[in-house]
């Protein structure tokens, strides 16, 4: 993430802090710059956890689609 204005909006700063505390961002410092890096690993864990639910929802949506097609 790059900020050309040197100052970060307080709302953005709060979001970056929350994402960092959640383990989704890391920070490296280069002189006076803070460089934010996205950590995708926690998102992969969430995606893996959601997979069974995604399958159930997909099956139910397919059943609804089939029902509606039969109604036409």
C-alpha cells in the first residue's frame, strides 16, 4: 500500500491496525516509511474452513434452480 500524502487518514490507520492485529498484515520499515504486506495464509485457512459450507449452499442453490426450471 502506498500513500503519496505522507499522512495516513485516521480511519485507514485504524483498519490497518486491526488487520495487523488479526495477523493479516505485516509491516516492514524503510527509513521513515512503513511498508504493509498482506499475509494470505490466514485467508487460506478461512477458505478451507468454509469449504464444507460452500458445498452445502451450492447443492441447495442447485436444487432451487432445478425446482424453478420445472415450474416454468
